C-alpha cells in the first residue's frame, strides 16, 4: 500500500509540474564494461634547490613527491633547508606566511613569482637562489612524461639537455617593488 501511495504521489507531482506521462523509452544497450581509471602513480622527482654554503651558491638535491610543478619546488625553496641541511647551508629567502603565486611562459624561460603580504626586497644571493633553482628545475619539469620501464616501475623524469638554464629569468613581485634576475651565473647542480 505504501508503494502504491508513493507511486501515486510521484505521478501527481509530475503531472502537477506539467510533465506529461510517457512509456519507457528504449535508448540502446545498457551500459557495460565501465571502469574507473586508476590514477597513474606519481613519480617522485629529484630537484636541485639552491642554498648558500659559506656564502657560495650550491645546489642541494631534494626529492619532491609527484606530481611536482614549479610552484611546489619554489614553495620548497622558500621552506628553507631541512634540519639536516642547516648544518652546512643557509638561505637568504624569507619564510613566507602564504604560498607565492608562480607563473611561467610556455617555454619556462620567464617565470614570475608574486609574493604574499609585506615582504622586503630580496638580496642578490636570495634572487640567485630563486633564479638558479627555477632554471635547473624547469628543465626536468618540462621534459615529456615517460611510460613505465619494462619491469613495470614508473620511469624517472629526465632533464631536457637542449634547454640552457642561462636563458631563464625570474621576476619577483613584492608589495610595491619588483626585481628581476637571470640565471646566467648559476653553477651546475651535481650529476646524480
């Protein structure tokens, strides 16, 4: 009885809305074989973050969980050295209260970093830390994705050896100030 009352209520509400009743409409075979594509596992990427070792700009490898993008890497650089790295390196970059907004042109040769809040202009070593990190990281992040190795494990991303990091320029936008730094004087990161 409850089912017939529910059916009657549904029919009345559809009729009251001006929806005419209709028969079952055949629209082909029922759906079959549908599946939810499992996301591909992210591949950790090893990048070089540039810190200062007794005032000398030095690359330090850091593993970034994938998918890594330029914003993630710049955020890691602003996060500073890890506790283990602080024994040997320092940074001139400030700790930020919020994440910076990182944008790049298609070739990743011109990168803009918009800082949150009231941050003072950067020193030359701080600008070089940014420019060198972005220049060397963008080579590996712009490489085409690779399929899995024959054993089924994901292949590691490789750097694009064709692109010169010296052609990269970083434009930092603060509150009332801007600075630009090219990566033409960056040291090469160590080879793995």
